[in-house]
């Protein structure tokens, strides 16, 4: 098998687990640009990404993936095109416990669909807000006439992140086979 290198970009709301997901699955020490969070009105986490996170993972079939994480704060949106350039797919992570996760999903979806039409959506922190209906995400997709794989995940669980990435790669490979 020929070893392939794919670039996957992680985008989404602050505190959704982008850095954690990359750290969970990376086979190398993650290159990180974490700094003190000065935007505590948006999220109370002590550290936040201000540039990029970079890690690498190899799937069971030998496919090598470069994992590129973006900052979640909108003030760093100028970084997103630089990081997203050349990505074959995007993982959008949304914090279910945020005040308006559907508004966040719409915003980050609109921003990251420019880099790739191959998208998976991961919803984190579902255990924090148990009384919010999880179906809001399927309803959003139906209303937008979108069909993307949707996962409710824990960014600290390797199996959750692997499932999202394998689904994304499979989606890309199926489309490439249909084109060729």
C-alpha cells in the first residue's frame, strides 16, 4: 500500500475540543499555539489556540493524515483560510453547551465549507446540557438541505475521533471513485 498524506482541518467554536481531539489522536507531540484565554466572556477555559495546532495520525489502512486545528475565536478568522488551504476535508466541532450551538454550527459551517465540501460534524459536551434536544442538529441539516455525517463525541476518546476521521476519509474516497 502506498502511504498517502491527507490534510484535515479542524474548525469550530471555542471550547468545542479541537485541540483536545488532535492531542487525543496524534502520534507525534502536537505542535500547539496555546495562550492564556483573554476572551473569558466567550468561554471560561484557561488556555486557547491562537494560531494552529498540528498533529499526525495514521489510520489502520496506512492512510497518513495531517491534523490542523484552527482557533475558535472569530477574531482569529484570518487564520482559517491559511490553515484550510489544501485541506481535503474538514471536521467541524460544536460545543453543545454553548448558548446557541445552532448559530455556532451555521457560522462555522459557512466559514469552513469554503475549504472542502467533505465535512463531518462532531458535537461535544452533550453530557453538560442534558435537557437540550440533540435533534436540533439533524433539524438544522434538513432545513439547510445538507447531508453530512454527524457524531456526538467526547474529544478525549480516541475511538470517537477515529470514527469521525475514518468516515470523512471514506466519504472522500467514495466521491473520488465516482469521479474516476
